[in-house]
């Protein structure tokens, strides 16, 4: 069980600090008063830190739990993780092999996991893979072939 | 000019793209969980290769149609298809339970179109004068306008104003990645050439509203299926003369209120429809019927969510300020075509401005025809399994984000944004301020620094010009109003 507000506040305040730190290396502004490239990011960094601290304090007071993973249905978590994994596999197959194969593998495996009827699943996987390939290559002239 | 524009947009190709957009929007709007924002974000990459008028025809078709179609699922299954249709559940579903399915679906279509057409009329009348006024704006006014737009979006984040501020500032921070707008110095690119032009806006939108939404739906998935009323025997669709008369006051008041709400940055159809429903109830001769299947209530809510579109488009086109997430993407789309929304667009491209107005009229009329003809089959859309939609959306998110620049880096940005979108939704962090800040960040920064260049570093330039000071005051009021009201209520209760 995680207190989301506190963690979110800590992460954003770290981003604010790092932005200020990195901005210090940018060139200074001009003599006639135009601020340099680091000026605006520094103001934003400071503002982000202040608001993040307010959020953390609010989080400590309210103690609201957003990510109660234990309450999420296990099946849904499995589907969630598998969806992410299949997108990663899609990307690897697309880069290393081909778009059509990557697409068929992703759509079919997701369909199996989502328990779509087999025949429907095969039709969707094949039609959408070839259909999008044809549409993007021939109509929109997008090269889906990476190799 | 408008007549010429109408002739121009009634070209077969433009009409076809508008039709495709309306049909796509009908599916997206009807299916709960798929929003107008997601629809426009997903279709934007596909319009990249079209002429601007053709592309806008498709996107405006999706925008109008999905907002209208959100009412279909609100009426049939008591679940709003888009957030803007929430008030349509109040009376629409009750009408379905009373067996007035046809009338409810018909009223949704007719009053949505009335709202859309009225707000387009306001856009036609008001846009050029507002743009002429906005031509007087200099850098301090534009900086103030950007801050005001952002403050409005944050203030409507409900109870989560602090989170809205955090995420809004985070969006501004991300917008500083890339080349500095004045000195062309690389900032926060970490040597990555893909970040030189900044983080692409559209892949972020596709990820947050596409993949993020799907991941959220997966985690929140419930096994029980929706019970969907069959629409084969739906009865009469058109209201009687008596019902028209009854709805007249609600129509009038909702038309005006929704356009005003739409013109305020950060608001949207959800707020407009609830406000209009309440106002219609107050002026009705039969307020007791509201929430029990009142056609007046449904008319007010249906009209309001499409009625905001003209107002939102007015703000977007005249000031270059997105009124909501959809218009934020539309600004991105126009920029994709090399067109920058704002007063200069009215000077440099008045024909295109008229084309957009004409496209809105055509989109509304297409919605009217399709809406009335498709009432009988609308329930079939709801029978599509959400899992099939997930698969299709995931695939289109990936190819869509790749297609923008033929860049795998954009796909990675989209996927990371999708995960962030999911996390933000679980944390109840509003996405609107983040998206708006990404878009307004460069405008705010460049105008802030230009202002200081004009004043030789004197900060009083922001508070000595009347328009900018008014906008800053409005921004402060919008951010603090909620807290002040809350504190006053608390004091009243204690007293």
C-alpha cells in the first residue's frame, strides 16, 4: 500500500531540483535585461518544489491510498502486465523482423489472453495486421518496414 | 465568404472525410471509456497526409460526433459515453426505462445539433471581432493569457487544485526541453538529437488518452456484462409540437450558457451540461419531472455538451488558447499543417478560418442525418466487446505515433506517456493541466522573455498594461476562488 501523494510529491520535487541544478550551466542573459535560457526553467523548478512540498504535506495529512495493489483483481493484474509485455515484444519483432509478423503475434496473443473467441481472434489479427500495413504503406506512405 | 467556404467544403473528398470522421466519432462516443480526446488524438496522425481542409473535416467530424454519441450510451445503458454526457443519464436513461427510447435518442440528436449549430453561429459572429481585438496583444498580454488559460484549467480540476498545479508546472518544465526559443541553446536534451525540437506533443496525447486509458480500463475491468436495451422497437423518434414548445425555454437558456462556458478555457461539456440541466430545471414549469425522464432535461443536457464546441473553437481560433483537451490536439494538428491558431490566422488565412466554420456546420448536419437514421442500430455498437476495442486502440496508438515522423522515438514517448497516463489516473491527477501546459509552455516562456526584452528587464511591464493586469487578476481569482469559498463555507457552518 503506497501513499501516492507523498511519492508523487517526492518524485516531482526531485525533478524540480534536478531542473534547477541543470539550468545553472546555461549561458547568462543579455546586458539589456533579456533572461538567459536557464531563467524560466529555474523559476519553474522552484515553483515545482514548492507545490510538491505542499502536496507531500497534504498527503501526510490525508493519508489517501491510491495504489492498493492487493485489492486489484489478480486476473486484471495479469492482463495488465501481459499487455505491456506484448507491446514490448511487438516493438522488438517490428524492429528485428517485420511489422506484419509483430502485429499478428501481438494481436493474436492479446486476443487469446483477453479470451476473444478463437475464430474472431484470428480474423482480427490477420485483417488488422495486413489492413493497417496496406493502409499506411499505400495510402499514407508511411514506411512500416524497418528492415 | 462563408457561402464560398461552404461551397469549398462540400467537395466530395472533404465531405467523404467529414463523413468518415462522423462515423468514427459515433463509435468512439458511444463506447464508454473512449473519449472524444482519444478519438481526435488517434485520428490526427492519419490526417497528416491530407489537405488541411480535408484533415480538419475528419477531426471536426469526430469531435462533434463523439460528443453527440456519448449521449447514446448514457440513454441506453446509463453510462456516459464521454464525460460530457454525464447529465444525459439523469433523464435519458429514465426515458429508456419508460419505453421512450426512440424519443430519447431522437432528442439527443436534434438538440445536440441545435447546440452545435447555435455555437457555430456565435463563432461566425464573434470570431473576427475578437481576433481584431486580440491583434492588439503584445508579448506581456500573451504571457498573461497563457497563465490565465493554465489557471482556468487548474481551477476546474475539482478538489485536486494542488495536484493540478503540480502537474501543470511539470508540463511547463517538460515544455522547456529542446532548443531555447531565443538563444537556440540546447536544454535538457542529454545529447539526444530526437529531443532537439522538444518533446513531441501528439505522441504524448495519444499515449495518455489512448494507452493510459486502456491500461486503466484493464485494471478496473469487471466481469459482469452491460445490460443493453434493444433498439429495434424504439417508437417515435421526433418530438411532437407540444414537446418542442416545452423544450423551447431550456433550448434558449442552454444555448447561451453553453457557448459562454465553452469560451472559458479549461471548462468543457461536462460542466456545461450539468449547469444547463440545473438552469433548465429552475426555469421549467415542470421541475419535478427533472431526473424522472423529462424531455426538457435531456434537451438541455444534450444541447449543452455540443453547444460548448463553438465557444471552445472561438477561444482556440482567436486567441490560440485551447479550451479543452480536444482543442489542444486540434491546435497541434493545425501546427502540423503550418498554421498557428490565434489572431494572425484571421489576417493571413481568412479563407481557412471560414472553411473551419463551414466544416462545423457540415459536421453538425451530418450528425443530424446519421443520428436520426442510425437510431435503430445504435445499440449494436454497445455490443462490441471492450477487449476488441482495446486491441485495436493499442495497435492504432503505436502506428499513429510512429506515422507522425516515421520515428520509433515517438513510439517510445507515446508508450512512456501511456504508462504515466495510467499512473496519473490512478493518483487522481488531472491530465488537462499537463497537456495544456505542454502546449502553452513555449508561448508563455517566449513571450515572458520578449516582454523583458521590450522593457529592458523591467518586470513592471506585466502589471502596467491593462489587458495583462486584468488577465493576471482573473488567473489569481480562478486559482483562489475555490479555497476562499471553502473557507467561507466552513466559517458559516462554524458560526
